[in-house]
C-alpha cells in the first residue's frame, strides 16, 4: 500500500503561515511577527505534533526550510532530544530549482518532475512530512500532490504575511478527514485531504 504525504503548517486565523518558529526564518523579508507561534503554547498541539514526528519516516522540504533545519538540528544529536534524533535519522528530500549543497546527512535532491518524485516517495516511505516550506506546500496543494494537510489554526490575526492560500490562487476543494481538534489555548487542528473542483449554485 502506498505511503502518504503529510503537510504540517501553523497558520493564524487570517491565514498567515510565515515564520511561526522565529524571527530568523525570513530575516530579509520584512515580516514583523517572526516567532508568533511559540508564545501561544498549547500542550494539545505539542502532543499531536510529536505523534506525527514519531510516525514519519522521511522529510520533504523546500530549500529555505531545509537550510534552516540543516543549520539547527544536527548540533542537537544525542539522548533526550527526540525531535533532533528523529530528524537526523530519517532521509531528507529537498525540492529546489537549482543544485544546492546538501550537507545534512541523509539528504537527497528531488528532480524537477514533482508528480513523479512524489509517487516514488509514496512507494519508498510510509509517512513523509512536509514541514513549513510555504511556497513548496502551496505547489503541492495546488497540484493535489498530498494526502493529508495538517493545518493548525491559531487565534491570532497578523495581516501581511505569506499564506498557503493566496488571494490570486486557484479554486479547489478539500475533504475533511476527521473532526477538528481544539486545544486549551484555542489552537484548532483541521485535517484535510484533496477534494474536488469548486461548484456553484444559483440561489435566486
């Protein structure tokens, strides 16, 4: 049975998914709220995120997110650091239009034919996770090259910022995979799969 491609994203109520973990994620972008997710701590979010990390057997990342992770996680190898141990141990696949240096052990560049590469990853792995990587995640969602969209929605409104669903993007449907999960701090987990085309009705 083929594996699944999971996209994991933290977003605000108005859809901003940019730089949730820290100000250094987009240092030259002018985004004023880098690190917005960490202060809104929620144990329910942490438990579900860790459950996904324990299940994943590969990472699929955009180039910028890969560079951030490669500069951070390898230095935390050792007992007691579960996320680092997992990320360092599993294969990392990187989507890039160029031929970047990939210094993190276990890293591989995916080819330009994304549909073919995703199909191959489904055959090779049980659960591949895309973390962050907004531009790349946007492509995967638009092309319906994913199986599960794990969308954590936080009770914040930030205004300007990168979004998974831009206002000039295409129209498409999503399928709810399970009832929403709400954490005590107000974060909402919505799990979607690909859906059909958008249809309209004449209400007159």
